[in-house]
C-alpha cells in the first residue's frame, strides 16, 4: 500500500511541476579529477524560458579510454520573489543536451530572503574528450528569481 501511495504522490508531483517520473537508475564511474567554478555576484532573472545562470558554465575533459559518466553538483543561495504563485526551475545541460532525471528541477522559496539549495546530476555517458556543462534557470510567471553565492563542480575521469 505504501508503494502505491508513493508512486501516486510522485505522479501527482510530476503532473504539478510538468516533469516526468523516471525509475531509479544506478550508475558508477571512476572519478579522478574535478573542474569547478564559484561565483558570488548577485544576479536575477525574470525569464519564462531557460537561460544560462551567469558564471555557472564549465568545460572539462574526460580522459582517454572508455566512455564514462560524470557527476555535476550545483549549490546556490536562491531566492524567488513571491508576488504570486510562481515556481522557479533549474536544469543542467552537458554539450547542450538536457540531463535527467527529468528536464527540470523545481526550486521554491516562501519569501525573498533566500535559502541554499543543492542539486546533483549523474550525466549521460560521455565520450573521451572535451565537454561543457551549463546550469540554466527560469520561472513560470516571470517573478524575480535570484542567486547569490553559487558553485558548480564536475567530478569526472
């Protein structure tokens, strides 16, 4: 019974936020390097379509050998002005391909004081060579979605 309730709740959340529900997948890959960027410049967006979060882009190279996944971690102090019932979203692109699970992650804040949010992604399999990661954001209704201190870290082979 609890499994059915959880699945129903997940499906309801997916319908509410417009995302798909995916089955859990397990991955593993060797990690021997990291590439990262920190930004502390306060910035905002009111875009209703996804745009790049300033400063949260990073290029990295997967070493020679077999194709591998990478882990990307985003940590930021986000705030959303709540003039209405707006919702803010973030997503991750690797080489301009949206990474799952789902195509976006909802970020909600009860007021404009901000709070820290962290998100982790396991990328699709990446071939050896150069790749670029970009974090993007948007709102549904165009409220002011802001970020202060933030970092993007890529763990890779």
